[in-house]
């Protein structure tokens, strides 16, 4: 589905603006649905391959690192292709994505053909009872809200920072994707380290420190931009708070998926698909609400106050992570731990 929608987007540059906008919006909706299906099923399948928490955390950490590597390569390439013009750059970008998707589908069939042992999952049916039971669990809901708030901040950053840098500091268009490399390089480094380190000291510490770093980074960006504008310094110094943002996001993403699986297993059974769906839903909800709310607030308050407010919300929410330190075991329908 994503392959065909991306192919249509490659030729949307030839249409008029009204038709182009409609095609892009439709294709992006289709891509969001397909990526949600793939991400939830893929992470659940990865979790099902490992019963040992250490191996499971390492696997998720490496998977998240792959996401960071893709963003590091993709953002500068996308910015460079965009500088070639609407039609040429647009077409090259999405045709390249199509070729990568074809390769990805081939690798997927190869992996599915391998016979791998899997963790036995709780068969609780697919229906509203499972969703309602998980949604009303206070620990599951709290982890959902923490992921939602964190990704609201990240989506606010991605949707407003390029325009702010161009308007205030006169940053060239080709450099906008490079700025986010300062965010995703530490993300790629921190994610695999956090998946192992915080397994020993407690995953709630990763949730806390991740929100703390991202909140401080968001809070500091307006001050950096004000100083750089006042003293006519290079816009590259904005990368300093972006390093904190990327490190915090890497900590959270590396532990949230196995942490959700652990919480759900302790309280409801080994429902790996439901655990992955909770985290993916929190990410998607944050990325849906963030740009809409923030761009409306920018028109009313300005960039700097929006960043200060978002940073404060993330900082305050970080302290609620300590309530996840001890998860009571209330699972009344346990299944035997499999030998993998």
C-alpha cells in the first residue's frame, strides 16, 4: 500500500496546486495507515522472538537505531532533492523511496521465510474488551500519555523550527535537514545504550531522563536563537539544544516498547501486539495533535513562548515516570514461560 501511494506522490508535482494538495494529503493518510500496521506488527513480531528481557531490549534498541540511521540519511537527501525544484526534486525523492520500499519488501519476505522460535502469546481475542481493559489500566494509560506528550514536543519542533530558522537567522533551505542530524545522531547512539543500561537500573529512569532532556532542549532553543540573532552568530549553534532533544527521544523510544510489553504481561497477559499498539498509538496521537495545536499557538503567541510552554509541559510530566517504578502483578491468567 505504501509503495503504490508513494508512486502516485512522485507524479503529483505535475498537477496544479489544488489537485496536488489533495493527492498528497490522501497519499499521506494511506502511508500513515500502512506504516501503523507495519510498525505495530513488526515490533510485536520482534518482541515475540525473545523471551529473555535482556535480548528483547537489545533487539528493540537495534531496531530503534535503524530508524535513527534512516532519518540521518533521509533528511539531508530530502533537503538536497528539494533544492532541485518542485517537479524534479519531488519526483527523484519519491521514486528513490519506491526503490527502497521494493528492497524492503524483498527483505521482509526473506525474514518471514525463516523458521524462528516465538514466544507463546495470550490468546484473548481481538475485540473491544481487550482494548478497553488496557485503556483503563492506570499504568498503561500513563505510559501512553508520556509518549503522547513527548512526541507532541517533537512534532512541534519538526513543524516549526525550519520556518523559524529561515525567518530569524536566514538559514539556507539546504541546511534545514542538516540541523535535524544534530538531533538524530545522538538518538542513534543513545538508543542502543539505553536499552541495555536502563534494564538494570530501571526503565522508569529512562522515561524520566528522556522527558527531562527533551524538555530542557525545547526550553533552551528560544534562548539560543535570541542570542544568535542578537550577536549575528552562525545558526549552527542551534544544534547544541537539539543534541539534548535527540538524546531524550532516543532514551524514551528504546525502552518504551519493551516496557509496555512488560507492563501488559504483568497485569493482563502476554499480549505483545496490544503492547506495541499502545506505544505506536501514543506516538501517532502526539504527532497528530502537536503540529495542529502548535501552529495555531504560534500565530497567537509567537515561536518563543510556544517552545517555552511545550518545554515546561514535558518537564513537569517527566516526574510522573517514578510512579512506574513498581508495577503490581495483577495478571490472573498467566501462561507458562516458553523456552526460546
